C-alpha cells in the first residue's frame, strides 16, 4: 500500500496512519489532514479518486459556514445550475423572460429618446 492509499473500507472504522485518521462511512471517503507551516494541505489519494480529481484538474476553493470547501469547476458549475433551477420561480423560460425584459427596456428608451412621439 502506498503512502497516499491509507483508507479503510470498513464503515466508521478509523485507521491510524502518519498523516492523521482516515474514515469511511455512508457519505463517502473522509479523512483528517493537517496544514503545514505554509498553510498547505495534501488531498489524500482516496479523496481525490472519490471526487474525480486528476492531476491538472482546476479546483475552486472557498469558505462556507466556517468550512473550507474544495470542488472541481465542473462540480461547482453543476451545483450552481441545480441551485438556480431550484430557486427559479418565474413562468416559462428564463431566457424568454430576459429577452422580454430587454425588449421592454429598449422600447422605454426609444419612447424617452423620441419624446413620447410615435
């Protein structure tokens, strides 16, 4: 077993290793890691594999509710699409609504520039 492959498949069973404690449960791979003196962390191989992170994969990192969240750009984009789709309360297509709003704004600008003349 390589240094990056310290992972137990037994649910909720901690495995002690040099880098911390690795866990697995019904939510997927979990592990404890420690930031080095420069604030850097290494994402363990089981976590990278489970998340589909390959060398060179662009990642987004941000703080949310006091947690550090790391996800691929594709995961971030998919999550944003889901959040927008869930939050959308309009009728019909958002594109159609946007076009309608723009046409109304353009018509109002035209009326204003013509002084209300037809």
